[in-house]
C-alpha cells in the first residue's frame, strides 16, 4: 500500500466548514494530497479527470447526493474499485442498509474523530491494496459483469460459490443470469436466498424478472416489497411506477411519481423519471423533468440524447438541436452525439454546422461509415 503522503483523497461535502475540518484532520494524519468538491457532480468531474485513491462523501448534497455518487462510481467499470466512504451526521438503520446495498466501503458518523477516520479509511485502502483470493475473484467477476461479459462473470461467480458462501457474488450471479435470460435459474436462486442475506436488490430483481416474463402480479408484489425493505431508494419507486403504467394502473403510477418529485428529488432521479416518460412517448412530462435539472452529466447524457431524438421525431428540431449542443459539451468524446447533431443540422439546412459536427465525429471515430455517408450527402448539397 502507498505511504500516506502519496495517497490522493477526495472530500465531497456541500458545507465548506466540514470540508475544511476533514481536510485538516487528514493532513494531520499524514495525508498530504487532499482535494475537495462541493457536490457529487463536481466530484465526478474530478474523478473522471484524475481518479483519487479514495473518496469521503457527505450524504445530503444538492443535485447529486453522496449515495448517488457511490452508486455512480460502483457502476462504472473503470472506477468501481475506488473506495467510497460515507460521512454523515445521522447514521439511521435505513441509511446504513442503503449504503451497504450499494457496496459502500466504510461509514463514518459525524462528529468525526481522528481515530475513527484513520481506522475506517485505513481499512478501506488496505482492502483494495491487499485483497484475499476470493475478493480478487469477486472483483474480476464484477469487472466482467460491468463490461457486459455476463456469461464469463456468471462462470466466475459459480467458482466463488463452489468455494464458499458469498452473498454478493450470489446476487451478482443472478443479475448476470437475467442479462442472458436464464430467468428460471435466477428466480430459483433469488427465492432460495436466506432471509438474513436478502436485500431490496433481491426483491427488486425478482420484480423486474417477473415483469419481463409477463407475471405482473408477482412483479408488483416483489417491487412493493423492495420499497418496504429500502424506502430511501427512489429508483425502486420508479421501477414500480413503470410496472403500474404497464398494467393500466396509471393513477397509482402517477401518485408514486408525484410522491418522489415532491420530495426534493435529485437530478439523477428526475432523469430516471424522464426516461420513464420517454418510454411512454410522453415528451412533455419528460421535458418538464429534465428542465428541473442542471445540465446533463456524462452519466445522464444518454437520456438527454433520447429526449433530443423524441423532439426531432415530433418535428421540434430547434429544441432538439439545443439539447444536442448541451450534450456534446458534457460528452465531447462521443462521436455518436456529434453525428446525431450533424444529422439534425443537415435536416434544418445548416450545412456549415453539419460539416463542423461531422468533422468532430470523424475525428473521434475515423472509421464511422454513417458519418462518412452523411458527409458525402452534405457536401453534395
């Protein structure tokens, strides 16, 4: 493991006094490379630019909370090994459960003591630096799953479970089974899970499987159970609202969504709801949700892209182009976004803009046949 003076740490908290206190405590403990961010959005920008060795984040922050930062990091194939510690003033059982479900690496309660800070942070760093063989295999399993190698991840999970019980590997194996449509095997494994190991993720996964195979009553039953197990997770409520919509329970779905939107939702939850409305071809409600957010971030830009496509198909080209311009600023390395913008600009008769967007697209992906064909069309006009 690195010496403390060489370890890069990132503190994320919307309160300057708390950021300053933690920074001073860490430096007093020998950690000289300490950076700060004021919310999850800024933290993700820093992490993408130069990943630290560990993140210490507050829970309650505007736009992107600490738990959402944790979920975003742990779902990214390039970042999921990064230790994330939650620092909160009120460690309710619901919060601890929620963070544990999302693979938090440590939980620190305010007011923070030097002993607790050094101990929990040291344990998290040590776990990453010197994992045991099973943990190494689980890390590789998760990497394969996040890379879309579901069968390979499932095989790795079976090796782990043949060696010893491992609840996290068992759940991850069930998620892989769903991806390759081994629904019956996943259902059997999930329903056989011991009650002490069962979490809202198990119930949520069962609910989504039953929805996919058309067993809607069971889907509702398990998704409602998932919310009872983890009432703080608004994403679970969005999943249930989707099933309500698909089973003609529109009033129940809207009541559930209204409850979320009236509870000071973060940008990420609003984006999830917007995608739900886009799936129902309700552009107006999707747009109303997205307008409440700040600009898109790399992790949500695909939903803004979907919204732009829906606007274009509805003949609202000017609005669509504006959304695309926001998207390419946030994701300047996406050749597809530049291509989509060029396609729209060509439709609108903006030949110069289309040429510029295509130049950016082809610079990022010189082998794009779609961009080359569109370029030929634009040049002939």
